[in-house]
C-alpha cells in the first residue's frame, strides 16, 4: 500500500473513479458530428474497436482519461470533436475475499442484483431490473459470512487506482463494529472490480458484538443434503442455524420402519 496518510487514502477510496475493463459496454455520444455516435464493448485484451480509430486500448482507464485518449486520436479525422463517454452497462465485479471467513475465495458480483441463493455452493444472482453497486457487506454475505475469529474492527480493503496512467494499490482498514453498532454507513464502502477484502484474525472478541454482526452477515438460508431413510431425501434449503433434528424433519422425517436413529452421520467439508 502507498504511504499516503490514512485520511487521504480513505478520501481516495470513497471517491474512487471507475476503471474500465473487459466486458464494459460504452456509448460514445457525439454532439458534433452526430453521425459518429456509436456503442462498443471493451474486449478481453482490453481494447475497444471504435469507428475511424480502429482498435484502441482502454483497459484500466477512467472514463475521463479514456475520453482524453480518444479525443487525441480523433483529432486526426475531426477538427474539433465534441463528445461524451457513457458507461452503458458495467461489467460484473470480481473480488477476492481472504482470511477469517466461512468461505474465502474469488466471487463475481454483477452490478444489477436483487437477491441471491446458494445452491450446491454456487451462488445464483437474480436481477430484477434495478441498478445496484455491491458493497462490502454484500460481499461478506455472499461468501458465507464471518466466523468466531474474524476481527470486525480491522477489515482491510485493497484497491487499484490509476494515477497519472500508472496503476497503484492502496489499502484501508474498515471497522464493521462502528457500522452495525453506531450506524456508520460510510464504512459500507462500494466495491470495484479487482478489490481484495482481507478479514484479519482477532484474539479477543465480544460474544455480544459477534452475534449482532453475524446476524446481518450470515445468509438467511443454507443448502444441505439429507439422504438415506427419510421421506423426502435430497437437496433442501433450511434457515441458517437450523439444528440437525430440524433438518431431518424438513426432509419429511425418518422412515420409522427402516431408519436407524442411533446411526445418523454428518458429512462436512
């Protein structure tokens, strides 16, 4: 991380500028000449094919720096180009979660999400039309939530920035206790593609604080398999914190004539 002061880093992260990347759909809106107005998508190699300009690299540019680059290239064809760049459809956000979490790993979150369900450990995100940028809380929920060792007062967020056409990384610590106990919504930071969230390990954690935060970060339901001598074996979805007996009953209960109630096995990864 940069040695910039913590207040400067927080301001930089809170006012982050979106970095373009593969999958972004952009509209180039010309006011003069209007005939050049077009839409394009940034391809996997970070380039976009723009009429009259051909292939031009826009990966990791902000909208402003991309506009300046296109403007410089366009001057070879148009005396005084007047246009705007509009991000029509942002690409999905890919983030990395590491540390003291129930399910650390790499997750992809689309910009437009309404709800999510966990089916066979693969999250299916269903869009319902509204535009929504995921936050750090969304990421922690989708990853399965925190555990007893999670340091809720120092969750590190690492992010890439484009400063003077150079990519740099900076990080900041986020206090989730202040978010849930004091209602400090500034700590529920909007996520950008490439963010890395690290949940550190704590030595002492108040049971009361853990229960309050965990209640908001744990998915409402979880998928499990109940197999063998029950009335409806297979995959079922149960509320979080369900007991073993609850789960068996939700699967229709044991078959009295054949079920061995003294030999129930739990298989856990």
